[in-house]
C-alpha cells in the first residue's frame, strides 16, 4: 500500500466548503470543551469537598444528554439542521458563561460556588447543547458524496482524539495559572466563535421537514427506533456498537488495574490512558485505506472483535509495556470501528430518519458507556480487575462471532455508497451540492457526556 493512500484522506476538506466549516467549528469546540471536562468536576470538588456532589453533577449531565439526544434527533428531522446546530452552540455559550460568572462570584466573594447554578448550566448544555451534535451528524452526508463518508468520519474522529489528548492538560494548566473563571471564560468564547462559524452553513433542510411535524415527539422518536430495529444492516450495526461499549471499554478499571495488577502509581495510569489515545490518533491519520474498503460490514466486525481481543490482552497482561501495547491496539481498533460505523450508518439511513437514527446512536454511546463501566466495575470486586477486563474482552469476541452469523445484512454490507446493502438509499448528496456553499442561500458532535461537540 502506498503511503499516500494510507494517510488520512483530506478530500472532504478540499471539495466541500460547508464541511470545512463543520470541521473547523468542531476542532475549535473540542479543545474548549476539553477544558471544561477537567474544570467542572475539579471546581465542584474544590468548592464542596464532596465526591458525591461531583457524581450528582455527572448524573444530571448524563440525564440531560440522554433526553436531549432523543429530542434533538426528532427535531433534526423536522427543522433546518443549521438552526439546531447554532442553537446547541449558543446554549453551550450561555452555559459556560454562567459557569464563568458563577466562578467569578465565588472567587471574589470567598463563598463556595453555587451548586444549583452549576447543575443548571450542566443541564442546559447537556440538553440543548446536544442538539448540535445530533444535527451535525445527520447533516454531514448532505455535504459530501457518499464515497467520501469514511474520510469525513475519520476527520471528525481525529478532531475528538486531538482534543482528548491535548485539551485536558491545557485546561489543567489554565486552572493552575488563572483559575476557574478563566477556563470557563475561554470555553464560553470558543463556543461563541463556533456559533458564528456554523451560521455560515447552508440551511441543511431535511427532506421530510414538510411532513410529520405535528406528530408527538415520542411517536416520531419511536419511528427511528423501529427503523433501526428492523433494518438488516442498521439494527445489527447499533447492536454491535453496544456490545463493544458494554464489554470492551476497560478504561474505568485502569486505576485499579494499575494498582493491583501492575503495582504502579498515577504516572503509569496516565501512560495507559495516553496509550489508548495514541492508538486512536494513529488510526485516524492512517485511515486513507478505509475509502477503498468494499465489504465495510465485514471489516467492521473484525474491528470490533479486535477491540475485544485487545481488551482481553490488556486484562491478561502483567507488565506495563504489554498493557500499554494492548491499549494502543484497542484505541486503534475503536477508531476504525467508529469510522466504518459512521459511514455505514449514514449511507444506509434515509435522510428523513437520519436525525432520529443518529440520536439512537448517540444515546447508545451515553447509556452503553455508563452500563459498561457499571458491568466491569461490578465484576472487578468479585474476580479482580484483570480478570474482569479479560472476561469482557473475550465475551466481546464471542458475541461478535454470533452477531456475524446471525446478521448477514451487516456481514455483507458493501461500501459506504450503499452498494450491495439492499437498503433503500437516501437521495444522493450530490443533488444538494449547489446549496452546500456557505451562504449560498442568502441566509445566515471513542464519549463526552454533557459537552456537545
């Protein structure tokens, strides 16, 4: 394989001005939101000294994200998606501005930060802010030809990974130097900038915006669930992702594994987290090959099985080097899965349902990640951290094999253009090309709960 074909495909950035806007806005926002990922729990703990209250904020955020995802999916199929993306970014701006003002008040007055204000801001950003993530995912296929969807998925995944590697460290440095008002103020300014950027997008009106608008939100959301459950590619695709999240995401046990198995401290734990992020970045920058894959479903199954095998190897490792290597492979396989799943999900879902099906995917990420942490966290006291991780990884491999046998639609799913899928393909994105120029109409989003990107 030539180096040029192996490296990440930048064609979507060259051929679509609208996608460039989406990419730039997301890249900017993930760095700002990475700051907040560090600052919010640290501020709550420093102000209250209570890990329970940190967990309460996390629970409020998770509930807001889950409900906002489902509601946002319905709205993304009813209204212009640019409007929802801008509304989500504006809500994030308001939420982070509130957190900044709250931190200033606490700092200047010497009082503890208002816990109710923190919860309210987290809920606002989690609920309305999530609209932008769902609408953005649903809009991307209308900005590019179908064969460019894997490359688009790789570029969007890369922005998230770069943010996860660099932003938390930078956020911690900002807090140490200037305090919480500065970090929340920077995040609010970044969110405001992305709001202005997304207003340069075309309206991104969904095909079915003229119909179904009077149906109840719950009934409309159920249509997306029924489609996903019945479709021979989309349903197994979502189930496959849930299996991986439930059993092959061992990150919650990294601190205990480092302590009880590797007999090491915080430095090694940080190294292990970085190893996974390194693998993810490597997968993103070498993802050019994904645009030539003809049997995306089969490769996706192999990638998820690879997640299970890498997780099992991590659980069975007894040396730091082996554990780090296993997590590099795990991070690599996770991004390959994410790229192929993004392309297949978008190309096999009609535009009229794309917002709702993407909301199911996002809600699954929220719920699956939380349940996965609960499952492995519950197993660890019974059989040990290493055995729990190894068992989850092995179970993933077995369930992937079962799903591959039971879901020929996924196993045989063709390229991202929908070839050979048997699906009723959405209208070709090329038809919307004239509207894909920012401003051409004349008018004006691995797993970050509560912080829409």
